[in-house]
């Protein structure tokens, strides 16, 4: 060991003597010489002298412990900082090097005497690493598949159970055999909730309707006239890709307290599987005159007829826009696609607002609108200026109501043109018929309505008749470029109510 190394000499050790020798011989050893304990020197309690470092080491090999204290010459202290003699092994050998006199007299901790199994993880190859990483990922993937499968299974079971409930003869108990469509509508009107029939009754009604003839088509699908217990109903059949529109419209129609004589009466919603595809049904009141668009194309109207149509449309829109506060309250609703094709004419000559698939509801407590609205939605010809140029404030519910009022003004223009006053009436035309093509683009409508600020023409001869004069004035106040300056539906309703009294109109 280091005791016999060059640069180290052994002599008998006595702590006091060693200290004295260190002082006496300091000049002879030189400035760098160290005195260290030495276990391999020939005399007992030996010490050694070195120009390098003192070293103490304890090893544990198979339970046998070895203590070594020695001097290490400077020439063997390579590489610098961690020479071989100073290296330790945590498991087998504990070594300590130091650089002051007798600093190696300390006792070191005895190592464990056996190797720790640390090399195993680092010995893994690429295959093992891939397996460790891919295993959990695959397991998560399998769990996700199982969750999706279980979810769909429960959905199928739920729908099957619903189908059984619907087809269960006991459901007929909910609807007496002698109950007619008129009775059903009366029940809806007086039930208190105003949100429609119970769902199982809706399904029972829908599944016993017999379709008679197709009466209209649209982007969503078809409209049929159907028969149920001797009465006519309208059946709006959505294509399966329009499921969201069907669900949305059914949801809006079943809003608490929505039912009103000037809003289309909702009866039932159901999804019917004919084996090949799923039909989505929306069942409502049937009105033989069809839409206001169809009605005005076929007939001219009297002043009394014009006022009845205009007042009833305003009443329906005012109820739609109005918020009713309370536990059985109703949120404010904006239509967003008001036009003559979406207003039906009832047998008594009044209007019922229909097609609520694009409507939005307002939660006044949180001041939020319940659907993420599209910036441009509805029919281009009836879009308000702020919708066409995308300046509408989408977070402010009143903005949507103002857009409805603009469209109502255009509908009034269509009605007033067909008013027979003094034997004079004009042929039916759509708004802006003389300014844009039959199917105008957004850009074409924006140029006319926003850039040129044009509006449908109001003839001068309307001034000769009080009813037409009032209608013309209201239209202009519905068409302001600034939505906030337009009339409200309630204000229009009150003005027309006063006009009906003036003209002695029986509503």
C-alpha cells in the first residue's frame, strides 16, 4: 500500500510526540509535507509523512471488514480531484482523502457489503422501453373503447325502452278514445305550464297520425297535412342530417308559457324509424291558407284584413320577444328568420308566427343567449343592415329583437301593397324585388341596404288612406339603419290596436 510508497516514511506514533515532531521537523519536511496515520507501517501506532494526501478506507467483502490508513504521494494524486485511491463504492468500499495532519484518524461508515440492483433499469433495450411506454397507452385506448361501447349500448337500451313505452297500449290511457284534436289543443291551452303535452302523449299522437298530402318543401325537408282523430295537423318532416334543427325547434316550441294564439300551436315531436332511415317529425296546428306569402299571392286584402294580419303578427312577435318573470316565467325569444313564408294565416284571417328553428332565448339572470349564434343567419332578403355588414352586437339580446323588427317592417310592406283601397291594389312582390335578383347574395343586399341605404318604395297615394298612412309611417320607423332607433313590437302592437279601433275592425 501507500506505506511503502516513495515519499512516505514510517516511525513510532505518539500523539504528543507526533505534534512535537511536527513542530521540530517542520522546517526539514518542507511546507507541503503532511503527517498521517498509517496502518501498514511496520511499527505499532505508526505514522507516515507525505507530500500528497492522507487516506482512510474501510471495505466490507463478504462480511470481512478491512481498515486502511495510509499516505498518498502527490505523484499518485491523478487525475486531479478524484484520484484512484480516493474513489469509493457505496456498496463495498468507503474511502476518504484529506489534506491536513492526522486527518485520516476518523472512523468511516461500514459499507453494506453487497451490490445494489441498480443496473437492471439501464440495461433495458429499445424493445423493453417501447413495451413500457406503449402498454399504458394501449390500456387507456382499450378503456376508452369500452366506455364508448357501454355508452352507446345504454343509449340503444334507453331508446328501445322509450319505443316500448310509446307502443305500449297502456299509453293510450293517457289519451281517451273519444278525445279529439280540439280537445287536445284545449288541454294544451289550459294545462297551466304552457310548454306542451307530456312526452309520452306526444309520441302516442305522432305515431297514430296518417299522412295525407305534401303541402310544402324547404331546406329542412317537407311539410305534410296529416289526420289525427278526425282533425287536420301539419307534420314537418326533417331529414336526418337536420337533426339539430329539429331538436332546436322542438325545444323552443316547448318553452314554458310560449303558447299564444298568434304563434303556431305546437302539438308533438317524435323520431320515427321506418327501417331504412330515421324521420324527425314536428307536429303542429294545420292552417289551410298556408303561409302569408301564399295568401298574399292568391288574395288581395281589405283595409280591415290588412290591420288584422298586421296586428296579429305584431302580437305574436311581442309575446315572443317578451320576458315573463316568475317560476312559471318565459324567457325573451328572438326569431331571427322572420319573413312572409314563416308566418301562417289562420282561418279567421289572423297570423301565427312559425318556424322557430333559428330562434334564440335570453337568460336575463346571467344576461346570456342560449346558443352560439351565427353572425349571419336567416334569409338574405330580410336581413337587417347590421346583420348584412356584421356590425350587430352578438352579446346584446336587444340586437336580435331589433333585427326582427326590421324584417317585420318588410312583411308589412308586402301586406300593404296588396291592400285594396278604393279599388286600387298592386300585384304581390317580395321586398327589394326591383333592386336585387330573385336569389340575391349577401354582397348584393349589403350594397343596396347598407351602402345605398335604399328601402322598399312607399307610394304617395297611401297618404290618402289613414290606415295605409299609419302603416307606411310604421314601416319607415322599422327600417332605421340604427337598430336601437326602431320601434318595439309592443309599440307597434299598441299603434295598430288604436288603428283597429279607429277603423272599427272586429278582431
